[in-house]
């Protein structure tokens, strides 16, 4: 039985099937789509952490824009 990538519908190799069995994420992905998804997640994390300047002091002092 041939399995296809969930995103690009390319036939999965035996190695890609082994990866999907060892590290299941709920979708069958080829190596290219898997790497692409990982890069997107890393970029989202990096963007969310990019504005961490004085984050600890903001928690202690409070946000200047807070209204009580």
C-alpha cells in the first residue's frame, strides 16, 4: 500500500514512513514538508520571543499602559 504526504501528495519513502511511525504528529508528511513545518514553528517561536526586552522588569513594575 502506498502512502501519500498529507500536504503535497507525494508518495512517501520507507525512511519517511519510519520517521512518521517513530515520531507521530497525526499527519503523514514527507521529509520536505516535515522540515518546512518545523521551520515555520521555529520562526513563530522566535518571533514571539523577539520582544523580550525588559520583560522581567515589566512584570515587577507593571505595564505603563495598564489602567486600574
